[in-house]
RNA sequence: GGGUUCGUAGCUCAGUUGGUUAGAGCGCCACGUUGACAUCGUGGAGGUCAGAGGUUCAAUUCCUCUCGGACCCACCA
C-alpha cells in the first residue's frame, strides 16, 4: 500500500480510532503484561454531561493521552479511566431553560417528571461528549467508563456520606449561607465570585450615629451597631441599647464592640444585620445578638417588612431610600463607591446571604485513621480533614506541577471553613437522610436506603456536585457487580481488584481553576474514605485563550477555536500539537488558527518523509530492525542526533516537559531528518542508507505517536507493520551511538554548505549554477564529504592549501569561491 | 490588604541550577517547482532581553525598587 501525495486527516482519523478501540488495547487487561510491570493510572476529569467539548478539554485530553500512550508503549500497565459528570446545577439550568421555551417549568411538572426529563437529556448529550472525546484521539478504556450519577457511584456517594456522618464529619446546622435566588440554592464559598462594581454609599442618620451602608434595605433586619473596642468616640455607648427610627417606626439595637470593625471606614460605626451578612453574623454570635431574617429564598422582602413586603431587594432599596429622604434620615450619598459584589459562578446573579438549615462537612474535626502505613507516615492516629490534606502535599506524598500552586493550595487549606454540601436543586444525589415528623425533628435516620417503617420522609436536598466528584479517583474503580450487597465501604474496597491495582492514581491532570473545587476536595475526601491519597502528582494546565489573550467565547466566533470543526479542517494531530508546543503548566496559552495550520503542515511533512522512505525501502519486506551499518559522517551524525533525541524526549515526558519534547521531535523530524539526512540519502542512494533512514524514521514515529497519534499510526500501518503503533515498544537510546565528534564535524559541513549558498546569493549567482570552490584545511572531513557538498551546494570542490580571494572562514577552514 | 505570575525579534513563545556571537515557529523580504512534500526548498532582515540600581571577574538568568499586564485569596459596612 502506498501513500497518497498529501495527508488528509479527515479521511483516516475515524477509521484509525475505530481500529484502536476495536483492538481492545485501551484496556490494560487485554495486553497480557507480566505481573511486575509498573502501574500507570490517570483518572480523566469527567466533562459535564451536558457540555460540548471545548478546546480546553482538548488540551487536557492531549496531555493525558500523551502520558497514557507513552506509558503504554513503555510497557506499563496503563489505565486511563474516562467518565462523565452529572454537573448538578449546570445540567438542571440547561433543562430548566428548555422547559421555559416549552412554556412550562420544573415546578409545574414536578420533581419526578423533571428528573426523568433531565435523565433523557443527559443520556443524549452524554454520548455527544463521549464521541467528541474519541475524535480527540483519547486512548482511554471505555469499558471502564463511569458516570457520577450511575447507581454504583450513587451507592458510593451515599456510603461516604454515611461514613462521614458516623465519624461526626458531616452535620446539619443553621448557618448563614451563600444563596443564589435564581438557582434557588446554596453555594459553597468558592462557588461565589466577586466582581468590582460602582455603587452608592448611603450615609444614614441612625439614632445617635451616622453610618455608611451600601444596602439600606437591610436596615429592616438590623439588631446591633458595632464599633471598634478601642474607638474612643463610642466607648461609653458599648453595651447600651438604643431606639432607632426607621422607615417602619422605631426598633431597638445593641451597641457591641468588635475587632472586625475598621475605625477609619465611614464613621467607624457599622450597622449589624446578622441574618444577611457573614461578618455581621459572626459578630452577632460572639455578642449573643439575635438575628432577624427579612429576605426570603426568592430574594424578596419578607412579610415582616410591612409595606415593602414582596419587593425585590433592589426595589426595596429604592423605596426605602426615598422614604428615608422624606423622613430626613439620609445624611448624604457618595455616588461612585467602589466595592466587590458577590455573584453566583453559574449564573452571575448577586448572591444573598441567608440563614438556612444545611448539611456541612466539618474540616476541623478529628477523625480516626485506620491505614497503618498512613498513620506511620502522618505520625498521628487522628487527623482533621484540613490537617491531613495539608500534610499530604507538604510531605511530598502528593506533588503539584507547577510548584507554585502548592502555596496556593496551602493558603486555601488554611483559610478553609466548613463546606456546605446540601443544595436545594432537584438534580443530584439526594441527601441520604430521612426524618420522622417535621424536617427539624430530632428523629433523623442516615443510611443507604429508606428505613423500612412508615412515616419517614427523605430530606429534599441534593448534594453539591463536587461531593461526588471528590470521590472520583476511587469510586470509579470499585467493583460494580452486586454493588448493592456492600453495606460498608471497607468491604467493598476489599473486594474491588481494580481499586487495589490502580489506586492511588499516578497523575491528576486538570485545569488550575478547579484546584479548590475538585483537586483539594478529592484529597480530603479520599484520605478520609479509604485512607489513601487519590493521586501522586497533580499536573495543572492553564487556560486556552484566543490570540488576544482573552477567554474564548462562542459569542466571538472569529477567535473562538471549536475543536471538532478545527479537527475536521486540519486534523486532530495538528490541533493537539498546537496546544502542547509552546505551552507550560499553569500558564495561559494563546491559540490561533494560524498556529494550527503550521502544525497541519508538519503532519504533512511527516507524511511525505514517509512517502520518500517508503519508495526507497526494501519493498514489502518490513522488518522491525532493517539491517544497516553506520558508515558515513552523515550516518554517524543522524544516529547520534537520534539517540540523543530518544533520551531527551523520554526525559522530558517523564518530567512533564511536554512542550520541550514536542518541540525537539518536531525539530528533529523536519530540520535534521528531512532537511539533511533525506537530502543526503538521495546522494548516497544505496540500500544501506535507505535502511538507516527507515530505521530512524520508524522509531521517530514511535516517539511522535503520543503527540500525533493518528498520522503516525496511519503511516505505520501503510509500512506494513503487523502491529499497531499504539502498542509498539518505546525506543531506548543507545549511548554508544552518541558521537559528539561526528556531530561537530557535521556542523562544519553544514556551515560550509550554508555559506556557499549565501555567497552565491550575495553574488547573484543562481542557486542551481555550479561554482568552483577551493578549500584549505580540514582535509580529512571535507574529503570524505565532497560529494555531499557538491550536490547540496551545487559546486565543484578542490581542496588546496593556499588561500585565494573572496574568502571567509568556517571554523578553521579557509574557502575561496569563483563562478 | 495578602499572595502568585508575566514583560525576550512584528506576533506566539523557548532560554534547564549566571559563562563565547540570545534561539524557534509564524509573519515579512529575496530567490527557487528536474518525482517525498508549494501543506515545499534556499537565503535574509529584525532584539540596548520593560526601566533603574545592586551582588559578581561575568546578569536575560540572582536581589531591591519603579512602570506596565494577567491571576488567586481575603474582604470594609
């Protein structure tokens, strides 16, 4: 089979992927490996079930696929485990939008029907993202695919909830929570984003005080005024109660002293609304001040707000300011006050802090470790989630690449508060808790299934989507068969061979923006659940930006790279290379179509080197190692360069320097093999040279395969290899072939040729015009390479010992040229 | 307020423990199509390595500051 003139990826990629998948080699069980080979595991960060694959996914897939293919070729027992995330809020939002278009809503159709609708939607879009993942060349083991909402994983989620509850690490409590009135749910602290905003700062007359606030409407919920303990202005007032005139008449506040107050801001006195502010709630709690809730879960003013009841908070603010102005309660207003507004990371709606009953994970409460190795390394039998998670990284048990994210991780861990895990949305893992009687009753049952007796009602809430994702590395490896029979996690773990074989996973590769949402939570939860770290190394990639360095957005199609479209146009290999080369961990990458085009050109170059090799190799007689000798300087040079390349590329991949490895391979293929050795092969033009070229090229294909899997596999196939490149052996560098003398000598020849070409150009001599050349010195090298120089520089060479005119130097050579 | 990171050729970026003449890709300019490839080849132009100071025999590289971008955490009403 011979290769057509140009590489047309679109024609081959699906077919190649089909062959890989059909071979079963993505599954390490089918590779018949010796028992003692190293294990390499990557858990794929599950994309959202509703999502379309974007170029950020492609980068992740490319990086993970490089590692997976490399380790597979090294002969490691390699498992790359794929899956999909149910993405609770995100998915529910999408389906709610669909319902809205149809003129209905989740409340109209009810919980059961809504969830069925979500399920239908997910099963459809799930296969979309799976197929897009295939399109990107992911060599993951689809036979082990998981879904965070599968019955098995749900069972694991419930089990872990119960385990944490039994250990006292999960509790229910009334707290101020971040509430998104649009999502109608709580949010975790890190699901809240802050945006700078200009707003009005109202200076209001407040009994004996004048104080500044951005939210006058919360005055209806005030129960205190706080001042700094050392503030002399208010010293005598602390502890006293005052009657304050408000828009609904007089109300009482207590003056409290708290260090959280800044003496220098405003008047140094701050009104305290414990039910609608985190800071205020904390101050109130310390001083035993009650709260008064005035805003409900829809973001509306509550019944206790008199004529403002039912208004949205912003409406109420306007109305109240208007009334206060009439009453003479406004001192003055600063128009352009800059502050940070808290918004929902999903829908950008301003969040409303509210008091609410929720489930929390206690991060500062000790639990008992069971794993003896872990206890030994950690040094204690008891740990809090915070302590042990911090230790895992500090001790080097888990490594983070790039290093600087360790600091970010520590900082986050140190400031961590209890994690609110209950959500008021419908799609997700239902909290496995049942109540008898009213919800707030003392009688609570936490278990894997509903209690048998009557009268129990399940908690309405679902779990934060990251709760299930936090279990991902190990819940996906649990034994799926008869999972329901397991009542205890230890038992289930014990009977799960995959978990024993493949966990802890080797590398977690993901984008740095979810280090807290996901990476940190996996570390915490896995250390508690199974007393293991979830992974040994975390590799964090940065955001893929457009060519202006801005976040890509579908609303800007001119700079937004759509991976599926681009893959069809230039090939997946080109797209992957453009994401890998020039990229460093943790840093943003600017991607443009132009860059992808240049790597499409490289795919084609590689292809055409293949065509040349194919024409000239021993026809239909492919052997793993064609026989050849390393005879000429060029032979020695290319073998030396190539064996260095093997060593360097291998080292780079081992050290997560994927860009370096890719660049070196690109450079070797184009500027060593194609530009020089192939050209020389045309001159030497004997079977030995062609066999040597064949050898170098075939092994280069192996090195390139993790980076550009499709084109390399296709060429390899057409070369008539019986085996897929996918499972070929990774080349090993032969130090004996590394020959620095040959490399130095060859550089002299290269420079000589380049200088002759330049001289011809400077003297307006046609490139194909033959010139006469006299060279003095270094006879040994030159003599043996005469024919090469003659052809590549179009010259007739004489070696002499006297210098003529038009001189220049190449190292220690003296050269003169005449037309 | 605390912290991180970047500033190298027109553009995107390398530069591996400080050491000759600072590199690549793309773009640009000139020339070149005899069967691997025009998705190509050959050659070229282009940088006071953001600025200032310091350490050193030697600084793009280490330290300090300034200017200019990006980001994270915390959050002041």
